[in-house]
C-alpha cells in the first residue's frame, strides 16, 4: 500500500488516537534503526485520565502501520 492510499503517519494518528485541537499529542520515542523493525515512533495522547499511546512502524513502501513490517526471508534463485 502506498502513501497516496492514506497510510501517512498523520492519518494513522488521527485514525487510532483521534486527537483534537485541544488534546496535546507528542512523539515520545523515535527509533531509526537498522533492525528488522526499521523506523518506529511512539505517539502519546495526553488525556485527563492519563496518557494513551501507540507505536507506529514505517514499512518499505513508505507507509506507516501499527504493526511492524515482516522481516525479509532468505531466498534461493536459480539462474
């Protein structure tokens, strides 16, 4: 799925956390790693009952999801 199909980080934050202009939202963790998980961020919404947060993972096509990308598996090819 491409970014053009609505998988931007901003669109997912609004979908999952539903922040409003009066509700503070902040990035509490940013990890740009070389690990299997790749880039991930933790977004936190501050409610009166306490903070609520989710991790968002960047996939190879540039889209963001609430689940990590699948790890690449070894492939054998015959030429």
